[in-house]
């Protein structure tokens, strides 16, 4: 019998501001393929969000294309899922503006990411940075997404999205699906290899602190070999052993082994052997993605065709929601 049950719609987006780190990969991207098998998934490159911080045009263009290709390289199927670039679908900006008018200054000003980024980029505290959460709300609400996988840093933005949606639904009539956080398989939280008390970040200025999904096997090996650990020289998980705990988390995520198994495997061995094993497990995990990425990047026409079709499919859905919203708000519509 044909399965006619409606699958949940899950929406994920990622900014093209750098090659994803191992943290982005193990925490999110690695799970996307499975997530797309179980749900009706929409994936996008959030380039409109990227310009809330000054970007170099050529670099933004290149990284957007690469991020798009990387999504396909992860095993996402552009025929089965909708995969697109945010700026190719004008409804995001259009709904974003409308939602700005349904969001209070005070609520947006409370966003911790806004406060953090304002402090970090004090010379460019632009209005876009302030409106970042309302654009993100538009991303989510346009597609009537049931679930959104969010890391800790984006949780508050999903909450404000729900508040805005509820407010709009209450002021007019049910228009938006209220999105929930997607609780999938949780990947490891990956910490910096140089300061394992800090999260691995793409904005880290120490090049040895972060591993990137497209790093060469050589670079990955070197970075793990110079990872900061402790002086105990015993592979086991314990409070205060942040470096080793981090490596164990990464190794567990890449091999599927649990911490007891890892401790047993490295019983009597030093950190040197362990670091090499962790690096090898990471290389084995990302290598197929890298190979596929390099293949796809040779065929730019194919990537462009996918992006174009993805934007058309996205736009079709987005337009239905936007049209409803515009009608409810009271815009004069001419046929
Ligand atoms: N702000 C998200 C991040 O930096 C990216 C993003 C933009 C997003 N729009 C979204 C994530 C919609 C989920 C849903 O991680």
C-alpha cells in the first residue's frame, strides 16, 4: 500500500561564511542525510544572513557555491529534497520586512547573539544584524516547517520565531505552522583543539584550533597531533581532562565506539597513538564527502542547474505563504 502519511517538514540552513568546521560537521551536517531520509527536508545556504557581517564579494560568491556543492556531497539528493540559496528566493527578504513590523524593538534587542556580535563588530552594528532573527523567522515560516534543527546558539532565534508566528496567527488567523526544535541524533560537541574549554569555531584566529571538512588528510593529521591535552598520559574520560574528553567525543562520533570501548582500546598506550587514531577516524569519515565534493565541483553547470531548480521549488512554496500573509496584512492586490 502506498504510504500517504505526511512526513514532517524539517528546515535547515547554514551560512556560507567559511568551510564548515569538524564541529559543524559532526554536530549537524553528518546527520543531514539520515534526517532527509526520514523527513520532508528543505536545505538552504543562508547568504542573506552572511552579509550582516562585512564579506568580500568574490569570496562570498565562491563560498556560497562551495557550500551548495558540499550539501550535495553530503549525500543530499537535490531531486528529493529542496536545496537552494536564500538570496535566489526573494520571498525571504519580503516576508522578513513584514515580520520586522510584527517584532518589538525590545525583543530583538534581547537576543544574545545580537549583543555578542555587536560587541565583536563594534564598527559595524548594522540594522541587518539587528533584524537577523526576523529574517531567520521568515526562512522558517515561509515553508511552514514543523521542525528546525538548532544548536544552542540558535535556540533563542527559534523561540522568537515561535513568538512572532503566534502573534501573527493570533492577530489574524492561523497562517504559520509553529516550528519546534528538531531533536535528532546528537553529535559530539566539538571543542577547539588548542583551547578545549572553548567551542571549535570558524572564527578562531589560531589555525591549529579548528579542523575544516575540506582540510587535506595531512592537515587534519597535523592539527590532531598538536592538539592540547594534559600530562596524565592516560586515555580516559574525566572532569578537567577537556582535551582528551574532546578527542574521545570526536573519536566516538567517527567510529561509533563508546567511551568504555575507547578506554579499553588505548589502555597502556600514550596520547601520541590516540591522536593518530582520532585523526585517522576523522579522515576516514570526511574523505568520501571530500571526494564527492571534488567530483561535483568539476561540473559547475550541474551545480547551477540544481541551485536553479531548488530555488524554483522553494519559491513556489514560499510564495503561497507570502501571498496569504500579504492578503491578511491588507496589501492591495491587483491581479
Ligand atoms: N542563523 C543560522 C546559523 O548561523 C543559519 C540560519 C539562517 C538558519 N536561517 C535559518 C538555521 C533558518 C535554521 C533555520 O546557524
